[in-house]
């Protein structure tokens, strides 16, 4: 049976990014988070620029759990879109409705990263969390459950990964085309 949380490379990378802030398998928080997620304990899931939020029911209590990640500003996204528009494999993947595996490599050249990379400590790579439960670790079982359920949602809709980082999610084809044209015009001799 395949893992329902992270069927895509980007979904897996999202929930596994929480390992970078203190968890390693088989930590009981991961196991308990999987149990909560599998039993439908996460409700009200929201993925917005810079935040994943939701309610997690556990032992008769409900916890408002939050995961935060920095967003990139418009100028960073403009540079990122230009870089992506110059990569035929990235354009093809994005137009096919998926995140190409090379997307982070292409964006890295502009100083961006869609998904956090383990052991990289730049500010734009930092995940922070909040949960009012008694567990004093940054990643409790409730945060893990939220991460797993959000990963499954991102598996189904890769544009949520772009949205999470403050990126464009509408008219991606038009934005890529405009970025490519602008890049080509800038390269033309005067």
C-alpha cells in the first residue's frame, strides 16, 4: 500500500521538512500524527500564503495547529518566473499541472526554494509551528497530522505549494509566457 501522505515528490518533501526542526523517524510524534491524520482528526485545513492551519482533535480536545513558512515578495517571484520560463522542462511540467523535479534547482539560481531543504538554514527555508498542546517540541503529533493532511492536499493540487510561498497560482501559462517575452526583449540589442 502506498503512502497516502506525499504521493508526489513535493508532498513527501513538505511533510518531511518537519524533520529538519527536530524529528526523525520513528519518533512517536510522527506515528501519533499519522494515526490522527488517518482517523480524520484534522478539520478546517487552510493553506494560505505563508501558513498552513487547521484544527486537530485528540482525546476529546481540539487544538488549533499552525505551520508557517516565509513567502517571497513580488520581485523575487518575477525573477523566479523568468528563470522557470527559460527552462523548457519546467514550462512543460507546469503546463501539465505538476511541479517538475528541477523546479527548486531552477529557482535556487534566483535565491528561492519552494520547499525547505534539510539542513539548509537560510531565513526563507525556516519553518515555524504553533500548537497549544502540552508537548513543548516544535513538532508535536498535532503539527505532524496537519503536515501530513496538507501534504495529501498538495499532492492533489500542486499550485498550493506555490500559494504557500506567495507565488502565482492563476494564469501560470500567461505569466510564464510574459516572463519569457520580457527576458527575450531585455536580451535584444538596442
